[in-house]
């Protein structure tokens, strides 16, 4: 029986999602395990983790060898445990005897540079790393409104909106589902706040895009793409994420809500609807092929698309470890399909002996 391992940084991560996958593993001829990278014994290469019992339908503590198939659901932060796990995961990805469902993507800046040299370049907001505070002020003087975000960020954490007024600078972010604002009287005070921020982690600058709806709530389109049981890219579903009034994020972790794409698109004129659907199809058809050709093999992608007030379409983010809340809340009938997908694609990889792997492991950990 094939051993299928789900790897996370914390034992409680995505508990219901992992349980749903594991509950279906036996029917796919697989033994399912759950473990942390840090729980691998470097000498024996045995793991202390959990095995899913098909009879009792629950997890039991166990010790086992490294599974032959691994589904990587590790989300890294700035903590010591993340720093400990990154080289372990890199080592696992370099091994020929282990098959990963996907290798992930590099950070936002490297991803931007890759896509900037592709046919998707027109859909990318210009992005530039911040090396000095003066670069932020220079961008503000030119554009009046900008966004700064962590190069290695995810789920909307650490994103700030900056606006230059006549005599002050307004900074806004969202934490714990609340909008937090600060007014700086001059650039000296702004720099006193900004310098520790960019010292702590690398940031990038992007222009602020007017992506809010008529109720002044930020929104975007989340599309989930996956490979099916034959290794073919398919679109699983899409939904509209809507943020808080006056906010800057539509992420569900920031308190956003969801509506289905059909309901939202029915409010558009027929011409606008056809245009947006055509653009979305162009992006989702080309994006997976470009990423796999230029970076590394993947299993799934979450794509966030913004529609500006002037009608422009923007690729806001690309995530190789996407969630499923948006798609499941708008189409609950997809439940079985989404929970079986990792197992069926893993089965395809084993049966087709698909061993093509690229040496970009160290660049593809963060997403």
C-alpha cells in the first residue's frame, strides 16, 4: 500500500481538511500519515507522527519511515520552528526516493520577475523591493497612494496602505479583523515607524489599485486550479472575496466574506461579463504552464484576481498552498472532489512514475 504523508508545521494545522483527506485514503489504496518536518529523526530517518486508522476513522500516534508521497502544507513564519524546518523540507525535496505532489513557488518578488518575462506581464502590478525608506517616500510623491507588503508574506499579514496628503501621511492596515490607522505629520516620523518594519523582514512596494466595489469594500476573485487524476490542469471553482468597508484586504482571515461568481457577474453588463471571463480564461490557461516551465512542478494554485474600477484586470497573488473555503462556500458539492484530489493526483504520480524534478527547492518554500 502506498504511504501518503501530509506535512505541516503544527499538528493542529488545517485539522478538518487533513481529516477529510485521510478518511478517503484507504479507498485509494493508501496509508495516510501526518507529521512535522522537525519530527524526523536524522539518524534513523523514522518519524514520530500520526497514522490514520481506517477502522476507527481517527488519527493514532505512531512511528514510521518517511512516506513515499508527500503533500506539503507547511506555512512558514519568522519563528524559530519555521527556520528549523526549512532546511529539512529542502533536504526532503532533493531526495529521489520521495515524490512531492508539488514543489511550491518562490517569494513574491521572484515570482513577479518570472511572470514579468511572460505573456502575463500586462496583468502584474509593478513591484519593487524596498531597500531604503526614501524609496517609499519617492513612490508616495509620485503616486500619492501605495501598498507595501512582505516579500515572503501570506494571508494578508503585514500589508500596509500609505497615502500622501498635503501635510501628512496616512498609513492603514488590518489586524485581528480590525482596521488600524495612523497619521504621520512628516516623513521623519514615518521613517521612524518604517525603518524597524523593513529591517525585520524584506518588503516590496506596489501601486495602490482601486479594487473596491460601489460600497467601498475591497474585493477580488479567487480561482482554484488543480491537476486531476490524469495530471491535467483543471479549474475547480471560483468565488468573490469581499473585505470590510474602508479596508484594504479581502482575505477571509481578515474578516472578509464570500459570494459566488455567478451572482456577482450577473450584476455586470453582458459586454463586461464576457470581457472579464475571457481575461480570466487567458490567465488561468497560461499561468500554470508558465510557472511549471520556469520554476517547478506544481499540484495546485490559488490565483487572486483584482478588477479595478477602470476595468483593468490584475493578478494580485499566486499561492501554491491555497485554501478551499472560498470554493467550498460557493459550491459545497465540490467537497468530495477537493478532498480526493491530492490522493488521486498522488496515485497518478506513482503510477506514471513521473520523476521529473528541478533544482529550485531552496527558492520554492515560502508559498
